[in-house]
């Protein structure tokens, strides 16, 4: 008698229908596990993005309060040299430049956020792989 694994003995004694049922059940389990993994990866990405956005919001508020008072001080200092109107225009132009730079940096940071997790790509590869296996039979 040869040394057969339990799987080999099962394959010899089981009908084709039973074997196909096993394959279908295993494939179904694999698909469910892949979908669960994709959900977990998406949740993780969302939590990290939300946490970062919240921290940016808090930092932005604190910075805006600081910069508001510094801007008022600059406006008052410039008003000693020139009129209040021109001093306000100069401060506004400086802030427009700073705002544009911050916008470009923020946009570059958001482009770095990973969109679709790797698991979704893996799930999309399964049907074509199965189709190729059926064609090879």
C-alpha cells in the first residue's frame, strides 16, 4: 500500500460532485475572507485619514488665531508709515500668497493618501484566474 495523504484518499473515493462542492465552498470562503480583508484595510485608511484631518483642523485653528493677532499688529505697524488702507492691502496680499502656498502643499499631501487597498486588486484578479484555469482543462 502506498503512503497517501488524507486528501489523496478523499479524492479517490469522492464523486466529482462532492469534489466540485468542496472547491466551490473553498472558493466561497476565500472570497468572503478577501472581502473582509478589504473592508478592514478601508476602515484603517479612513481612521488614519480622519485622525490626520482632525489634527490639521486643530492646528489650523490655533495657527489662525496667532496669525490674526500678528496680522493686526503688522497692519498697525504699517499704518504708522502709510495710511491704514494701504497697510491693510499689503497685509491682505501677504496672506493671499501664504494661502496659495498652503493650498498647493495640502493638495500634494492629499495625493499621497492611498486610495484602493491591495486586497481589492487581488479580488479583481480571481475571476480571470478561474476563467484561465477552466480554459486549460
